[in-house]
């Protein structure tokens, strides 16, 4: 039986990698939805729709009959209350539009803020690493929790199975994503090379020294397919990371070496990229012209704010993978190659020099 995947957020890091992976998997066809169509894998049908508009979602998906739904998108709002309202509403609108279409499985991708708290209450509760799926919800508003509750309610009402996936920092290829550390660090390296600035780790001492992990877009795609097709994974929440931990004081020199830069001595305190890179648009435009790159504005390639938030944490944070491993998911991804493979792809696509 052919499976038909509907991927919400197909233009993002996870959505694009999942679309690419499923398209290459026998027995699957893929439809992707997002507000804007970016460069998508060959064979993926695209539908442009805003998930915050319930009527538009119903109209756009009227003739679509997926067997599996993968929700990999969210929209950042000014407050957590608004995050809850908007992002839970997107899940509700999507799943309501598909009611009566005999969905087999729906997967929701959230993230490590499930354990660390939303932006407004970030790391205000004492945490024990590694994060484990059985840890209780924190006593704060969190749009991840509201999204989960919408998923659980729809699953009970419509009779499909579900899975929840909690990645950490996402690494992969896509253009225009607002949380893309690989593209951000690549742009930072290019500007350092062009201007002679030191390529210094911009984050906190805690992040520089502590154990951390990342999630490659390719490995979460594998887990999403695994959970959709394995009975043992039904109605479960799973952490998803590469399967190893590292320290930035070990990784940073290796990234510098890739870009042909010396790794600057760490000064012992954060040097946020948002401040370092302020006013660098003209330098970026010069780099684009010099190397014949795609004419992407700097703010569509680099998301300084997000990498600052990620690298500026003052707590240790990484995920335990025992639960899914015990159930048979044993995929692993080398974290250095997560970055270098993404850099290679950005360079081939003429996004980075």
C-alpha cells in the first residue's frame, strides 16, 4: 500500500530533509505545505497555505488524502501566550481539515524547550541532564505542550496513532529558515575571512565547556519514518539527537579549519553575533558579488539571534536517546559531518562562498 505523507513546514530544515528522505523511500509520495515555496526536492508537490487561517487550510487540503501527517513548523510570536494561541491553533486547523480522511499516523516535532522552558521562563527551573522523555512538564505556559494536547485530542477523536519528536539544535540545509545554525556560522566565517576579524566562539563559557548535542536534519527524518511505520513506536514521545555529545571547545577549531581560518582564542565571555555582525550587510553583499552567490540578503541566510540564544545558554543541555534505542531506532550521525556536509551543500548551491 502506498503511503502519502503530508509535511507541514516543508520549507524548513526538518521538513525539507524529511521530504527528501521519503521521496527516496519506496512506497511513499510526498505533499508539502508552507506559506512560501522554496527549493524543494524533486517530485514533492507543494501547496502554499497559511496554517493560521482555518478556512484557507480547509480549502487547500480539500482534495488531499494523506495517510501520514508530519508537523514540523511553528511561528514565533511576541509572548508565550501568543505562541500558545497561534501554534496550537495551527495544529488544530491542520488536523481538523483532515478529519474524516482516515489518517494512519500524525507526528509532531517540538524541541528541547519542552525541558528547558519557553523563552520567557527559560532555564528558570532546575534541570538534570541528560533530558529524558519521562520528565514532567514544567509549570509554565509552553506552546509545545499546547501543540501536544491538540495532537492527542485529534488522535483520540479521529483514531490515528501519534508520535512526538524532540530535537535539539537543528543542523541541515535549507534557505530562509530563521533557526539555521549551519548557515549562520558559515556566514559568520565568510565575513571573518573577508574582513580579517577573529573567528571567535561567540557563546557563553558554560556552552564552551559543557557537554552538548545537535540534531542533523537527516537523522530526525529517519526517526520520523521509523515512528510512523513501527508498531512499538506508536503513541510515544522521543528525543532525537545525533547520538553523541561533544564540547564546543573541541568542535570550534575543527569548524575553523574547514573554513581555512585560525580558531581565535576564547576570551572567557560571550561575544554575541547579533552585536558582532551588526551593520555587516554591505560586507555580505560584497561577498555575494565576489563569489557569484545567490542574491540572498544576509538576514535570510544568517539568524544571529537564534545562534546567540543557543550558544549563549548558561546551562548544560543534552538529550538521552535510550528510549528509542531500546525500541530499535539505532541510527547515528557524526556531528562534525553534520556541519561540514551542510556547509558543502550551501557552497554547492552558491548560498555560502
